[in-house]
C-alpha cells in the first residue's frame, strides 16, 4: 500500500494472488474479496476476505503454510462491532491483519459472529502473537476464543462485568470508575 | 499548637480565629518550627514519583539537567514509599490502578504530601471514559494540583514550591486535617 | 556441590506495577526458583483508558490530541501515523512540502524516542549518565518542536490533509544548527556504553529472540530487526518522502540504511537503536535544506482543512468553510468503508485501522500498538534468566504503557 491514491500496477497485479490461491484450495467458500474501502473508486490495494467461522482455522493455516501466500506474521487481531453500521448483516467482525514478509503483501481476513455467545477458534496455535490481541478482543467485546490457553480479561479487571467497546456501552461507563473506597487524611 | 496564617503570620488556633502569640515560649517554638524543622523539610522533599503516563516524562525532564529539581533538594526520587515525602502522581490513573495508588499512599510515612500533576491526575483530563478516574482527589487527599497537559517542568517546579509553602506552615505533627483547619497558602 | 532439589526453592514475587524499572505501570508476576525465573506472567491494563472508545466520539482532527498520549516518548510519530491512516481512508495525497515536514517530524520523533529508550535502558542497569545526557539532547529537540508547533511535548502536529501550521522561516536554520550537537551525543552514548564491559556482560546473550520466533510473536521495529528480521515499513511499504516520486516529479526516495543485527539479545537491540538514530539524523540532514515551497495543506477547496484565519475573519466563504469543518452537525464526510494505515515508528509498526460510516467521527478507531505485540514475547524471553535481567530486557524492548494499554 503506498501513501497515495493510485496503486502501482505491479502491486495491483499481485494483490489477488492470495485470494486466487484461497479460491483454488477452498472452492466451497465464498470469500467475497473486496477492497477494505470499496465505496469510492480509488484503489488502495487493501484486500479483505470473509471466512465463515467453521472454516477459519483451516483457512488461516493454509494462508500461513502455503508457499504462494506465506502470511507468516499476524499483525493484528481486532474486532469491530457493526451494530450501528449501515448495511451490516452480522454484529461482530473479528478482523485478522496478515502480513507476508517474503512477498511483502497484506491481507485482511474477517470472520463474522453474532450474539449470543460469539465464539471464534483461537489462532494461537498458528501464530503465537495472537495471544494478547485475542484476550483484548474477549475483554472489550466479549467474543470468546475456543482453545485459547489463557482467556481472561487483560485491559479491564476480573469482575468488570461489561464489555466496554460494544456499542451499547456508554463512553463514561456505568459507574465502574467511581465505585471505590475513598481515603482521606484522617483514614490513612 | 496551631498553624500560622499566611497573611498575618499570626498563629491560628483550633477554633479558626487568629490569636496573638503571647508567650515567648510560643514564639520560640514557632521560630524553631519555621526556621528549623520545616525549613529542613521543605528543602529536602524527596518525591515518590508515581509516574504513569506522559506527565512522567515531564517529571523526568524536571529532574534532568535543564530544569534541575535538585536545586530544590528533591532530586532523590525514592521509589520506596517508606523513604519519600511527596507523592507526585504524574499521569492518568485508571480505576484499575487506583488500589495500587492507595496502597502506596498508605505505605508512605508521615509527614506526607501529594502533588497531583497534570490534568489527568487532577480531573481526568482528556479522558472522560469508563476507565479513568476523574481526579485522584476522589480517592486520596491531594495538596497541590499542577495543571497542564503535560505541565511544563517550570509548572511542576511551581507546584513543588507550593508544597514548600505548605510545609513551611506545618505544625510539628501533622495536624491540619485533624484540627479541622483551613490552610491558607 | 549443591544439588538442586526437584521442587527447588519456588516463590512468587510481584514486580510492579509501581517499580522504578518498570517504565510505567507494568506488572509482572514472577515464579522464582531462588534468583532464577521459572515463569513470568505479565499483567497489563493498568493504564487502559479507553482510547479506542474515545475514537468513536472525537472527530478525525480532534483524535490526534489523544494519539499524542499513546507512545508518549515520540508523540509526533503517533500523530503522523493517525493522520496517515486518515488520509488513506479519505484517499488524499499530500503536498510535497507537507511530506517533507512530516518526514522531518517523524525522524526527530524517532531520535527523541531512542534517546529516552536507550537512556532508560542504561539507567536501569545503573548508567545514570547516559540517561541525563540523552535528556539534554531531548530538550533541544523539544525546543525545535516548540518552535514548529507551539508545544514541546504533546504536539498534535498534523491534521487531515496537512499540518497544524506551517513552520516559521527560522525553523530549518535552527534544526541545522542543532544537528551536530544531537549527533555528537550519540557518539558519547556509544563511547559510554558499547564497549563497556559491565554493560556488555549485562546485555549480551540476555533475552534472546530467534528470527522465527520474532516473526511468530509479531515483533516489529528494533526488537525484530535485532533478530535479523529484514522489515522496515519505510523501505517495504514506503510513505511520505520514502516513496519514489513523492513530490510528483519523479524524485527518488530519501536514501538511508536500515540496521539489522543477528544476535537477538538486548545488546543487539541497543546497537540497532543507536544506529537508527544516526540514520535518522542523516535523513534530517538531507531534507532540511530542500524543503519545497508551496502550500502545506492539500485540497483546500474540499473542506478537509481549516482555512487561513484571515479568510475566516474577513470573508464569508472562509467563515462558512470554517463552520463546515468545526460544527458538530457538520464536519468531515469520509467515504464509507475501512482503511488501514501504518508507519514505522521508533517501536515498530504503529497502525491504525479506521472504520468509517460516513460520519465526522470514526466508527471504530483501532490502534495496532507495537508495544503490545513486543511485550507478549517477554515471558518467553525472560524464562531461565535472573531477576536482574528483567530490567535489562524490559529496557531493551521499550514497552510504553500508554501504547500498550491505550
């Protein structure tokens, strides 16, 4: 991705290589490859694919191990709550940012899950670096990761009760920040 | 014994009304306090830097050579609460960190003072969110608030000088709150 | 000869969250066997302030103020990364003058960050001099930032499509005059530390990360480059003045070298940081004499950047333009969609994943913090070492709690 608007034609030509390999290997999945920003006509070269949750682990393992794809670095795991988003059909979009060091390519993989009990298989068996970002998604959104070695809250504390980055949770919180014993000079 | 009023210099008693220091013993004790113990205390305030975020960097800059808090005798940043006098809470304090801050405050030995450095420690600052305490004075007592985001080192030095003015007017024992006095600085 | 019992002498120690050497609010739960670390469980989140939630309530220019407070050693770099992501979202190309100025700010911010991280790493090992010397030079750079934007520390220096304001005409000369001094201090730090027997014994072979582990743990920045991972976003996904043809006239990208080390230990990370500082100063030297003239804000007609104050006060169009940007029922109108923009900051790849629903605030503003990914690897790096190695490794990883917890 270059800073600018028009992508290099060489870059454009090899963007869909990973998508092509995915479609060849997993013919039954509709990956719906699209630019991340598809509402205007500027090509930024950032491609995302949709993967259903039951095929996610197989697809990710293929993306890491296949020599043409070779996405050996998991840059980020995040989640987007599409509750108020125009035109959204599912609520939680768990988004994986992948990077191939050898080919210098990126790919975004989205896996959509819904309430109640949103659950996604963990990627810690494939990339060790998925550990804490997945804990963070669990903490802030409530999406569970099946098979995670240590799935507990990371940013807030045990007993916080809510998942703060969900859209229905207010910015100022529900009183968690005031609920604590007070010390005055007399008491301490 | 009471505390000196900043403006008149008279000793203020327990009822809050100024009275004239009559006996020579009173005046002698006051002198010893002001030019002896409190003088020594105010020029050797050892800070306990509870630095969490960006203000901690400005705290370090204050301790570095350009702004040099060593001029005030306060360069000995003692990270042990038992050995320090002033808790400088520099940076935003989320509610998850509040127990830690309270524990440190309790462990500090008397006499102790607290500087709330920066907008985030004083009022929550930019962060009116679910996690940030809107001012550490909601949970621990604070003596001096230093505004700024982050405060320039000169502002922090002014805050330390304000603590020095408070120290100067202390009683020998920490008696301000217990006597229910309003301290004028 | 002492035979170690199978169970050993295990005990648990809390390291932090308030500790002089934890660089902020980092908490480690250590299971120790005497002095040796058997297991280390880092607890984070003590500085979690809800930055990402704030991003949904502040618009694209207001949020830059919050990004300053993420990696607070180099605030300008965070500003630039955020607006790089915003400009990717909006699809804006910057003016050449803006690109040069942003590159200069980014490299100055990198020097700021490395001075403190190297200084703090040395401080934790007992070398107070390096810390204080580094801080002196940081004050010089603070002065330069203050001249450029008014704030020495939390700069908020960029806006969508441009900068907060253009530099004063004396700024390039001030930078040039101070560059030799900043460069000399790097040499002083090198003389103090690189061949210092004590420093070498404390950092060589400590906290080793292999090349494959570095990739698996998603390490980026000096931590990865010290393990031999050849990745630098300025070369691999070039932006600003590192991209070929950046000024629209086919000019070549700014030449510089990316230091790669092979050791993967604390000493290697330290050396990589020192060399990166030298390279950054080289980039600044090349650019400072050639700041192209012209406007600093791109696309002034498209209501993305605030107009000049004279226009606001003296013409109705300027006033309306200002209101269109600033009033809460107006503001930005980005396209609907998602974008990711990342820059190579001093700690690694700082990326922002922005989801826009067409409104003036981001729908979701995710920050991909390099410190979070770097710190994950810490427990694996420190196992088997001793307590005193913790500070060496923490210092070399440069974990910033503000970025880690957001």
